[in-house]
């Protein structure tokens, strides 16, 4: 037996007490059998035909347990050499060819020589030479599958594309199974978008239609991944497996069967598998974030991101959401020319944003915590929104502390006294110069945009100069009203003090300010401002 496949094996035949030498072959291989016939006749003879009987090993055993005679009906396939055939005295060499289409184990059982009206049978079991058989294995499938993308991003709905190539095989039927582990869900292809919520499941079965050699079948569907919770004690990985089961025939099956000599056979089976996993980390992760004040009311925010995606992505767009009192300025995005920039795994991205302090934020710009929203795009055009929390607690603590101090209603006043007078028991002139601008809090100044003190504060102020705990006795106008006027920035309060002891005096009279309550028509609607 001549075959491209190499390899032999032996199998005992207990019912014959002999061994069968099997030649390894595959469906579709072109086999050639050599037959040597020795003629002891003195003259050449012309025979009608030479036939070789191939019998399956199961049928061969049944024959020999029955009567040991192989009949034509017992043969799976009979190989023939058409007449006229001349057999010369001595050794004569003949050959048969066969291209098997059915996998099984066959025995080269009997050679039949038809000469005129007689047939001569030569059973291989009666020959002294080893019995020869064929171990026909299914042909290697040439089908392939591709499953894209190479990985899934946690927390997103993605397109999954399975491409089936039939290769040189003839596909009679097939079945595609998409099996998801915990945390992944899949929907059948071409699901109505309005019915997606009911269609999600952990397994999807898709029929694969028959197709000829060289065909490509593309199946696209959606897979939803839940957000991965990092747990060092758990090694579970979200995976989706694609199993493609096909029944196929060898590419030359139709041509062989068209000759009408080969028996019908069942298609061969194969199983193709592919797998896609979910990243155990987000495609982008915040590596560091810092912010610092500059100017009067401006803050610079710097954020560095690390790319964890094994396949390069493109950055399509990004946006930084900040809770009050910070807001990114209109031209505060300092990250130009980063659109459609391929980001490989391990690369660090540096973002800079120029922000300002503001108290007038509408509902659209309000958020509870700082978030950097980055939109990624893969090679298929699919976009993924990455919402990354950013830790800017240090700058917000600083801003909150400044706001607390700013809301204490402090004012700035400078006390001056006469340098020429100041003996014990004699009065000394004093002046408190009150800075009216200091009455406005930083928040009021941001909101007023340069308005006057009178328009912002509005109410009259009650002032009181007290000497309790000081080294002075005060006299003069130590209590009164202050009414801020338009355009006035300061006001002077004059009074006199008498020192109560000699030496260096360190304790001086103090100035207390308090807003007068504003009274409406209804007493229950009184509004009081805290003391200054």
C-alpha cells in the first residue's frame, strides 16, 4: 500500500489467531495498492477481471464466525482492474487506486480473478504472508474560527465578532455555542434593541448553515460584562467560550461520489473552540492626581493615567467633572492634539486642566465627586466610556477650610493713637480706621464681581468700643451706627482713652461690629446676621 500518511500498527485477530498490520491513512488520501500474481501456466492467458475485496473489520469477523467465506455482499468496496488483462507466465504486477471517503478499519480480504466462466478466490487469511489492513482516520479539518476582540473591557457592552472559515471542507451543518462565565451575558445575533433586556443570557446557540469550500461566515452579537470587583482571594476570570461543532466532508467527496462506486457515508465531525477573557483591570487606571492653587482664584489639576489594555486603543475624547466650588475654565483643557492617538499597554498619559473657583454652578455641571470621563475607540470603531474617579480630596479640604474661615464675618480695622500724649490719668485720642471692603467674604466678592460694599452688605452696622480687659478707660462716642455709602472703602471712628497704669501698655480697647437685623412686615420673617 502506498500512501502519503506514514505509520503502521498491528491489531490481533483472535478469531483467526493472527495479526492484522494496519496502514494509517486519512479520508481523501489517494491510495495505491500493488498486487503481485505468479502464473505457473506455460502460456499467457487473458482474464476478464481482477478484483480486490475491502471488508470492514466488524463484517470480516462476522463472516469468519459464520462460515469463513467472503462474498461480494460482504465487501464494503471492491476495487477492479478492467479487462482485457493478460497474465503472463511468471510474476505479474498490478495496481489498484482508491480514495476513501469513510473512516473505518478495513481488511484487504480477498482477491478474485475472473477467467472466462470461472472465478478464482484467494483469501488473505489462507496466505502465509501477513494480513494487511487500512486504518482510515477522518481527514484533518481545514476549518478555522476567529473570535474578536482579543479581550473584553469590564463594565461595558461590546460587539463580539466570530468569523468561521470553511477552508477546503464541505460543511453539511453546524452549530455555534457562545458560553459565558459568571459576570458575562450574551444575546442572540440580530436581537431587536427594544428587547435586549429580556434577551440577555449566559449561553447562546446559533445554527451554522451548510457551505462549500472557501466560504466565510461572520456572526456578530453583543456581550455585556459586569464590573469586576477586585478580590485577592478569588481567581475567577470572566470568560466567553465559542464552540463550533460542524459535520463536514472532504473536499473531493462530490467528485468521488459522482463516479457511483463509493458507498454513501456519514459526514465527519469536528469541534473548534476559541475563548475571550475580560481584563482584570480597567483599560485605563488613575496612577496619580494632584492639584494646587495659583493666581487669585485658580487651581491647576494634573492627572496621570496608566494604560492596561494589551491591544492599543485610541483616545477619542475626555472630560473632567468637578464638584463645587471648582469648574474647568472654558479654555482650561490643556490636552490638545491627543485625539486618535494610539495608546499601547503600559504607557502613561498626563492630563492637565486649568480650573477656577466658582459658586454659580448650574445643575448640569454639578457632580458629587471628581470624575474623569475618557472615551476609547478600538480598531472596529466601537467606543468605550471609562469613568475614572479622581482623588482630589487634599485641594477640596483646603478650599473648604478657606470657605469656613471666610464665613466667620471678620473685618479689618487699624487702631492708631496720639504719640504726643499719654500720661496716667490723662485722655489720649484714638482712631479706629475700619476697612469696609473687608466686610465682604471671598464668596461674596466672587459673586458680586466688583460691586460696592453697600450693595452687597446692605444693612447698617452697630459698632461698640469696649475696654474690658484692657489698660484703658474709654470715653467719647464708643457706640453708634455705620451706614456704608456708595463708593466708600473705609470709615474712621474717633474716641478717647485714659491709661489706668504706667509703663508699656499692651492691651488696648477692642472694636465689635454687628449687623442690625432687617425687619419685614411680619415679625416671624426676621433675618439676623451673625456678629463680626
